């Protein structure tokens, strides 16, 4: 999940430049810490152009989360398939993300922490994102009566690992703990 290269931005429409600039700034620095004037300046648009596409910051925030959802889910599914397409693929997939120089945790968890109390739509988008992530996880698991509950437990453990990886010197502690939970929940799983 890399940050967008600014040289690639020149060929995009004003709306796309605004959205991609907001994506990178909101994810790396936080939504509240990023003012509209900064997005406008870094996207290389005028205020009139910005407000024509995004009449309010709340609209831009929702668009950012929708964009992040599509982008992250596509990466997640592709990475899981690349690493074998089974539950053991979760560990190397997350290791790949956690070791990225631009990793700053889950955009959705971070957004709920910042805005969940004042923007219910952020909570709704986050709930949908987490439900879709859980469904992808469920598809990696054996078809049993526990499949959905196991997927929910794994999704919860992944969220915990994401948070832990944000403040540890390396993501190893989070990944080892997650691997231990996965192997205890799914006997016979060998993640590494």
C-alpha cells in the first residue's frame, strides 16, 4: 500500500488529484491535522475547484474512506492470493503491510478514533469495511459451522495486531502473537 507518486498526479483530473492528495495526507498525518488549505496547495488546485468537487471537508473524508476501502481491499485480496490463498497467508500479508515505510495503521480505526463521535458516516463506512474484510477472511477458512465466528475472531485479532504494530519498534511482536492465535484457533495451520 504505497503512497501516490506526485509525478503521477500531473496526468490526473483535478478531482482525482484532490482525492489522492487527501488520501495520503489524511492517512499519514491524520484527518483533523490536515487542513483543506494544505490539500488544495498540495493538489495544485484553486479553492473554487476544490469546493466544486468537495463542497465540505466531511464529503472529502467519506470519499477518502471509500477510496481507501477499495484500494486496501484489492491489495488485501491480491496479497492473500499471492501468499497462498489460505488462512496462513494472513501472516505474510500483514508482515508485508506492517513493514511498509508508510504504514500508519488502519485508516478506518484511526478515522473512528478521530471522528467517530461527530461523523456517524465514518462509523458506517468502517463497519462495512470490517465486514468485507471479515468475509474475505471467512473465504480462507475451512467450511465448518464455526467458519463465520472464527473469521470474526481472526478479524478482531488482526485489528489488535494492526494497533500493536503501530507502536512497537518492529511488527514482529504483533505478528508472532497473531500467528499464535491463528494456530490455536485453526489446528494444523502453519503460518511460517
